[in-house]
C-alpha cells in the first residue's frame, strides 16, 4: 500500500545534532549534521525578518 507523500514526510523523526542531540532546523538545501554550538561557528542571518521574529527588542 502506498503512503501519501505529505504523511510520509510528516512522520519522519526530527533531525538532531550528531554530537549533542539538539534539534536542528531543517533547511531545503542544507545537509549539516552538527549544530552551530558544537562547531563553534556564529550564524549571521541574511534576513532582518529572522531577527525581529527570534530576538524581540530589549525593553529598558
């Protein structure tokens, strides 16, 4: 019996870091297996929308 493709992809387990086990963000064209913290790299987003959604303004 064939499974609907959307059901198949939704049932796949989350992608996790191979070193620490933290859940990785899934990107369409990226196949990394280690998170940024474990590789000690800094991620600079290209879109300002990412910053406004994930880092709300600090209220003083």
